[in-house]
C-alpha cells in the first residue's frame, strides 16, 4: 500500500511541477493536416463539471488575419446515416463532417433561459490586437427541436418508391420512415430527429473555422473536439449514502452552497458514509430563527446576530471564510477591433471604479431616464464616473440618451439595469451600512411623493437588510429589481452575460448586487470602491484579509461589516460564520444525541480547518488573526448541559421580550431602514446572548489583536530532523497545487468532487496532521 501511495504522490508531484513551471495543454486541439495550425482551448478547461448556464470562453489562437468562427451544439456522437444529395441512383453515403453537422446539430432549446441556446448562434472574429478569436457563451442543457432530415433514411420526408415528377427521382429506395396513422384521428406522422444534452447525454461543440492557409487562400473546416456534460443548477452531494439518522440540519444562504457541498464530501465521500449536512438554503434571518428554535443544528451567516430576530440559544460563531458585498458589472464593451477595423465587442472583465456617492445614487435615484436624473445621472456622457472608466466611455450610441441607457442597463420595460437577491441578508446590510456612513448626502431617496417611498420620501433608507426596502412604495422606481434566488438573478441579466439584445449592439452593462463568491462563479466583474483614504480598492484575497483583520468585533464575538479601517482594505468585506450551539444537541425527549454531536464538531473543525482549502473562488481563506480564534470557539461546542439545552428550546418557542428576564432577544437595532424598524442608530451592536460560558469574556479588539500577534510570532524550535521535515513542506505544497485546482473546478461548478480526488485530499490532510503532530511532539520533547 505504501508503494501505491508513493507512486500516486509521485505523479501528483510531477503534475505540481508542471503546473508551477507554466506547462499547459490546451483543453482541445484537433485539425485536419491540410488546415493551418491553431490551438483551441476553453475556460474552464474541464467542461465535464459544467452546469447549465455556466459561462464558458473559447479561444482560438494562431490563425492569420481575417479568421472567424461560429458555434453549434451537436450530439457527442454524430450520426453517420446520411445519403448524398443526388437526383437519381446510385445513392451513396455522405460521410463528411460538414454535412453531418449541418444535418444533425443546432436547434437546441436551453432549459435555463427557456429559449434557443446562445451557443448555437455564437460567433467570433479575430482580434487585430491579440490575434485571437474569443467567443464568450454559456453551457446549455436541454433538447433540440424535433425536425425531419430529408437525406437521412430514418427521418426523411420522402416516401419509399415514391413516384417522382419529371425533375425528381422516380424512386427513393432508401427511405425508411413510413407514415404512422393515428387510428382515432387518421392523422399521419413521421419520426423526427432530436438529441438531448444533460448529465446522461454529453454533447459536443462544433466550431466552424474559416481562415487563410499557407497559400493565403481561405479554407473552412469544423473542429468538434470539445465535449461537455451539463448538469442542472441544483447543488447536491454525491458519493455518500445521503441523509441519515445523524445528519445535521444546516441553514445557510445560497452563496454558501458550493463550499458546503465540498465540506460534506470531504467528510463522507471517502468512506461513503451518511451525509453530514442536510443543506437548507434560506435567507439568513430565517436560518437564524430556525437555529434558535432548534429546527436547524447550525446556521451560516455573514453578520453574526445582526439579522437575528431572537438569540435565546447560546452559540459560538466560528469563522469559516471571508466574503464581501460587491456591485458587479455584467456586460460587453467594444474595446477591441477586428482585422478589418470594425468594432469588436469583448466581454467585460476589467475593474470599474465607483465612488461611494456614485454607488448610493445608482441604487436610490431610480432606473428610468438615466440620461437625465435616473441613477443620479452618473451614466451620462461626460460624468465623472464615465470619464474615470474607459470601459464605460467605449459604450456609445448615436445619441446621449441611448448611450446612458446602455451603460445603466435599461434594456426593457421590465428591467432597468440593477438586480440582486431579495430577502434579508448580509450583502445589503454591509453595502447600506457603508453607504449610509460614507455617502450620507447621496444615500437618500428623491422627492417623488409618498406613493413611491412612503414616509421616507426624500429621506435616507438608512441601514437595510433587504434590497426590496429600496422600493417601498406602491409605484416602483426600479432602484433595484430584486429577484428570489440566484437563478432568477442570472436570468435577469442574461442579455448582458452573452451580449445579445438590442442594447448590446455597441456594448452594454447590467449591474448585480451580490457577494464576491457568487460574482466569481458567474464571471461578473466586481467594481472597486474607495478605502478610508479615497484609494480605489478591488475585492481581492489580500484586500479582504486586510479588512477582516481591521474590523471591529461586536458583542457576539463576530467582526462587524462596514468597519474596516486599514488603507488598502476592501470596505464591504464580511466574514462568513458557522454558528453552533454551546449546549449539547438533544432529541424530542431532551436526551443527548452523542453521535450527532460528534458530527457537528467534525463539521465545524473541517470547515474552519482543512476545509479552507476547498473554498470556491471568491471565498477567501481566514486571515491568521481569524484563524487564531478558531480552536477556542470549536472547543466550546457542546460544553453546556442537557438541562440548559432543553430549557433553551422551550424559551425559543416563546422568547422573552428584549430586556426581560432570562435570555434576551435581538432587536435588530442595527437596521434603521424600512425593514429594520426603529431602534439604536446604525452601526451600534444589537443585544445578544452570551457566546460562551459565563466566565468567558467577550473578545475585544485588543484581545483579538493580541491573539493575532501571538499566532504570527510562533516559531517552531529546531530539533534533529527538522530540516528534513522543513524540506518536505514545499513538496507537500506541490501536491496541493496539483490536486486543489481540480477540486476547485468541481466545487466552483457546484458538482461533487470525485471519490479519487476526495481520497487524495483526505490523505494529504492526514499527511499534514502526521507531519505537524511530529513537529509538536518534538517541540514538546525539546521544551521538556
């Protein structure tokens, strides 16, 4: 077994070396010898883990000036049943790829958008700047419209041995598609051809390329080497036995789904055990209430108790990742030209820079007439925002009104450019908290009348928890057209994703208020916003970790969104916390559930430990300061008494009023907008239950800083053999480099990580535990 593992690790090390030295193999490359050489690759490279609607980019490189390409969706295996088009016998077989693609491919209806698949009509022209053909499209899932195929015997409209006219063949001996007569109606039907793309039916992308060959003549060929296997959007855990007696109920917002799937599989897939977590996707306030009443065993939130309506159940907030609220651009910008000098739209992937005032105006001043006062006029020609951002300058039209509309995303009577998920959550809470403090004069509703904003007409919405609070009146000004769930949000900006619709002719933008992990998953471009010194800061791993280490710590022990103070810190950062009960889990009769309790501690330990390596793109691992707080918090899980747990459950059903005897309820006092009611001013901490045993003091900024300094100053003493182990650490890091990108590809796509990969990751974790366990034992021995 040792040699088998050694061989596997050796292979992984080789892969790691190849990766860090920049050696890459195109995702797909195939052409006939007579065609000019080229490379064809996709991003992401592995489309077997793709989900319906996921963005995909095809890049064709190495072709001469004037090259272009078009796409069609095909079945993975093209039927080879065609007859050559001929006026009369002999009927020869038609085996050319071109004829078969034209006959059998295309016509796919994408179930995600309930319309024709964009991939079937996507085209690209060669850039004069880069020399590449880039096609941005999305993965489709669905089936093609059934159609007759005249020159396929099984689907032809010809009749066998039919009498022909003077200019038609007298007989068609090969036809094998007779009429089927309905005995009830007498209607006649024939077989029609259709194919499907889904998890059980892989498909191919037929790329028709036209380019100059070595002789300077244009030639056309088809590359069908790229295959994809689309799955539905649902997140699910596979490779395990499913939910069991000891499976935990876990409430969390949708943005945590990919991370939760990865954590689940890391625990149960290696042994095919029961699923540790039953993931319940719900808004954070609903999840916190379910946790408090005991209907969920744990909950994930980004703002501690801020969104809780009650906090009877004693809890520990364990940091499991760093995320951020973002305003993301979704669209196309004509920032390139093709070989003929024509404007060439490119999917926007850059970073736009917005001031706090501009963000505040964009989501409080209405979406109509952006060429006048809509969106605060920030998208008009010559505005500071447009002048600061070349990506917006390049979006032009025949007049200012249409240019402003295209930049603002006002593309129809139903959608005016800005969207996001509805329901209480940390994203609107963090964004509004910063804007209420940093842009107080801009963070106000226009005076339009009470039918639009009620008693808040002409006033500030304050700190809100729900984007719907930005349109509180009977008449909507389309500040934010919030939708329920990520899929609905994605469908809303569909035109901006693939560059279709009349507003995208010369470039277009739509805007999504979301979190960074979601924006990265869907290829949306987060904007940069000012830090405390006015420097524009984009959300990156470095700027998020810097922010997390400079944020205030609230009474519940969590860092407070909107309180980052360091220069270079992204101001809309928040930390994702897993809340677990201090008192033990109990059943309906108040008896302890020991196996389930052990499962809870294992989940908390993995999510805050090794699970950091399985976070999806955009979700940043814990900073050293946050990581230093984890062990003590995990250790407190389940340390209370059964009696206290039983009492909490009864109290949570009918919690006492705020300030009354017994456990307190959270007044949601940090929310001052329409959905928050009245209470203490924005930015103050809401009352909360203690986060640990009574003797433990709540963390203070000073104590957290001391813990950070301690964690960063630890130096393992040297001992005999330490140099050897030290040399092994970079090698293990190479193994991680080789395995984690594959794991990340699956996690980012919301697909289960394959069993072999989970096992490999588990063995790497075991190797780390053994390595550092030895380090600790040697250190202890040296100290003794």
